[in-house]
């Protein structure tokens, strides 16, 4: 099989810097000049389709100092991203990232996802209030009951908060259970605005029922773990030393990270993806996955077959 002479993720990161990364890419290959956007069904607000997750350095400032987490956010914004999935847990205080976002004067520019991870109604209300305050926001864009934590009480807290105008969209996350039974039942009975899932070519159980149900029901879908193959980030261990197939250029794909991201985004049920990294150059590479053409259904099948042939 013939392969294209393209940038691997390692080559990409070796040859670029935060400032020069965008210009180093052969941008003429991209079919458009800005990142793709999609709206949560029922909303007119367009969201760039690739954003940032919440790595450990968003919880507590790393030894390198606050400039490292700031560089991740700035790289996302510079590449047209606005979606930020905020840390779920307090230890015991709110995570440092809220203060950094405020220092960067981006608290009103970003599309923020928060999560409830505590038990009990009063604790959930307090968690919600601290999350919004941490980011200097009177209204959160999305709040989720994380992994169905105390779902009976926490879902009521979120419904009340939405009715009071404290949050625009509410839902649940399910990132560790692939049986889907509890999630499907919740989607059918509670009709959340959004859901958050772990999903990629390997972790594809949601394609059978959950994603079609979300699309048919008008729910937004946010994806985490786009590079997970058993272990987080294992995609790059699998692809190390391997060049992209030449046909990846047909959908403006120039790295293995973009290969995974474009596969996910080509599912019409998906609203957006968040990616965790501690490298600003990784951020640039990931953001470019939201640019240009997306594979059609025939190409998605070809991508999946190629991926599983490497396992």
C-alpha cells in the first residue's frame, strides 16, 4: 500500500511551536478557513467542534507555573476553539483554572461545561454555585451530573437551576460504562439537553443505540476520550512509526490525532469533542481536526477497518 508523506503527530510537534504551529501546517489543503461549528439542537449558538478537556494541570498549578495551563487555553482560542470542559472535582477548593481564565479575560468568551460530582441536594447546590463563581459566571453554558452521581437528587438540582436561568443546558455524562442501559433509560424518560460520552473508533458501543437516540431526540452530544484504546492516549502508541494512508488527504487529515477526531465528528449525532493534553502543540494539532472536510460514511468504514487492522 502506498502512503502519503505527511506529518506524524511526533513530527508535527517537533517542527512547530505554539506561535508558529498554524503557519507550519500546509493550510492550503484545508477546505475552509475557520473551524467547523455546530449547535446544540434547539439552540442557535454555534460551538466550535473541538475544545479542551480538563488535564491535571487545570486542577492545581503545575511546577512550571500558570503559564503552562494558560498556553493551552490560548492555543485553543488562537485556533478558533472556545469549548472548555472544566474540572469536575474540588480538592477541596475549586480548581485553579477558573482564576486563570478570569486573568485572561476569557470568562465570557468560552463555552463552559461544568459537572456535579457530590451527593446530596445541598452539597450539589453548593458545588454548582462554586463552579459558576470560580469562572466568574452568573450562567453556565452546560452542567452535567457526572457519571450519574446521586442522579435522583442532582438531576433535580440541575432542573431547578435551569428554570432559574443559572444554566442554559443540562444533562449527564457516562464515561466508564459501556452497557448503556441506564443511560438509554434516562435519555428516554428525562430528555436531557445534552449527554457526554467516551467515544472513538475503538470505543464504539454507542453507535448502535445511544447516538441514534440522541440525534432523533434532539440532544447534544459531547465526546471525551477520543484517543482511548483501552488506556487513555494509547492511540499514539499504536500509530507510532506508522504513516497515514494516502487517502487520509481526501478529508484534509494530516495527523493520527486528526484521523480519530474527524472520524468522531463525521458522525452527525456529535456536537463537539474535548481533548485532554498538557502540550500547547498538541492543542494546535487537535484543533486542526475541526478544520476542512470530514469523511463520508464509506470513508468512515474504511477508516475503521484500517484502524482495526493495526490492533
